[in-house]
């Protein structure tokens, strides 16, 4: 009897332990596991955390315990559209309005690569000045402390293009000091730094001097095809990201004989965005953790349209369609118009167009609706709204995205601005100019411009035959 009782209690104890264990496991599963939209389990203790994980094939970014590939946009505007086209993250370069940006991103289900704008040598900062470097470090310690727990934070971007026109490589020690602090107080978000293009010297310097940088980030345009092979060849074996990319930069584009760069049309840029993502970003996902297309906004940089994915009046331009196609793997519901050609005096941009001051010339744009909407070219062209303008070539051209003054528009030179074929009077002052055209349909814009040079009149030219142009009012453009 005693033996039977012992066996009974042993069995009872075993059942109690088993049930207790099962109960505790069930509670753990219920309290610590959430469900993603796709139904996958998300560990609660991974909420808000971003991790770089080494895999058999390379590296993988994890967010909230799940794989996370960055389909990013450089800028903090138009977040509704960012989500609509399939974006999941935005990038800032500094901390201006950081709280509001992070909060807005969170509301839209977006993450933020938060930029910490370190001072540049080309702007006069001396990285040999220990007091100034220390002051900068202390400033960013406070920034990191403030935002490290924000649920929208994805990663830290410590410095942007510090290598641009620099000579003092001590800046990388300053990057390391900030990265080290970030790692100490915030193990939940990776650190990164961004270089202007990819150079073997910078790769080695960052590898040697910045051991607390988790992700190497590159801003690259026309050279993007060389990044996948070069980054490892130059010595970086860890993960990387493309944190600015888009059309060819003005520094790598063909030039006129008077030394101004020729800009790609929005249609050419659309193809560039599509091809570069599919050929040089997406295929390298085992090491390239994602990208940020530039620029999710509008700005004057060499011209008013060169890098912006939006027009000055905040309308999405043709390349945005390409981003929707690569992010979502599907065409947009309504495509932007397409620019087939733009000519001045029957010449194209590469023809080094010269005009005579005060003389009358013709310009023509051939545009159509997106191919997926196309039924009749002639009917399509009649649905497009055109606008033309002539600007003096910008004289405030800088580098590295520094703020530039807008180019000066010349009024009263164009007849019938809303037609696809126009007559215009060449400016009276000798110099470099551009003629711009935009094609608007259903809230989306295609655009192009051609640079031309005005030659001054001589006595042999006689008096110019002016065209009559009515005085323009703002109502003409509504």
C-alpha cells in the first residue's frame, strides 16, 4: 500500500509539472507572440528592434523579429503616397523636426533612417579641433538618448558624405565616437555612415577607424553598377545599403560646348530608376539590405528638376511610377505622360543649340500617355496639359546638395504656353539659358529641358523681328 501510494503521488506530481509547464508555455506564447499582417509570429521582446543578422548567404535585416528589406525614399513628405507605391521607410539627413517626422512615419507604418548631420570640412569645420569635435559628440549623445526608443526608428545615419572634398580623415574617428555611444546605449538599432560614392580609401578608413559601424551606406548615381563588385573588392565584407540613388548626376552627364550639363528627361529617368533597382539593388539582397531613392520631394540642385521626384508644385513626376513598379511589382493604376522628344529649332539637346538674341524660334515636344493607357497617340496628346518656361542657366551651382538659389525665369518670351508646339523669342542678353516643358495628366507630370546659348546681335544681323506675346497672368497656369 505504501508503494502504491508512492507511485500515485509520483504520477500526480508528474502530471502537475507537465500541466504547469504547458500552461506557462501557453501563457508565454500568448503574451509574447503577436501576429504580423501576413500572419507570421512576432516576438514581443523584438518590438521596435532592428537587427543585422549574419546568414549562410550573407546578411539579413530584421525588424520586429521579422525579415525586413528596405524599400526606402529619401525625404519626409507625401507619406500617404510613399505607402501607396509600396515604400516602407524614409530617410532624413538631419534632425530638424525629427520628432514630428518620426511620429508621422509611425502613423503611416513607415520606419526612419534618422540622419545625424555631422559638420563638414568643406564648410569650415576642423576635425583637429578637439573641443569642437567633443561638443559635436555631446550634442549627438543627447539626440540618441532622446530618440532611441521611438517605435519608428530603424537605424542611425551618422554623417553624410563627410568624404566630399575633404583632406582631414580624422572625421572618421568622430563618426566612431558617436557610433560607439549609440551601440552602448541603444543596442536595438544599427549604426551606419554614408559616403559620396564608393572609394577604396574610404572603405579602408571606415573599416579600420569605425569598428562600431554596422552598415556601410553609399550615395551613388551613374556609378551604381560598380558598387556590388567594388564594395567587397575594396575590403568591406559586411552589409551595405544604397542610401541615395536615381538619375545620372550632373557631374557625370554630357555637357554642352559652353560647359553646362544636359539633363535626362523624366522618361529617361523613369527607365533609369526601373533598371538600376532591378539590376544593381534587388539582385544583391544578401548583402545590400535595401535602398533609399533620391529625392522624395523637390529642390533646386543644378536645375529645378534634376533630382526631385516631385515638381515644384508637389505633383508626382514620371519616375515615381517606376518606383511603384519595382516596390510592388505592378504598374500604377494611372501612368504619368511620357516624353518622346523635345526640340528647339528642330535640334536636340546634344546639338549644342545657339540662338540669336531677339530672334524668333520654334520649340516642340512630342508626348503621349503611358503605354498601358495608350489607345491613340493623337487623342492622348490632346488630353495632356503643357506648360513652357525659359530660365537663365543657374549661376548658384554647388556640390553635395548644398542649398542653391533658384534660377531666374524670363517672362513674356513664349507664345501659347499650353500648346505642344510653341514660338518663343530668344532672350536679348547673351548667355546660357534653358527652355523647360512639363506635360500634365491626371495629377502626374512628365518633363524635359534643353539648354541653349544666346549669341549677341551684331550690326550685320539688323533689327530682330519680335513676336507679340500677351502679358501672362497667374490664371493662365491654373
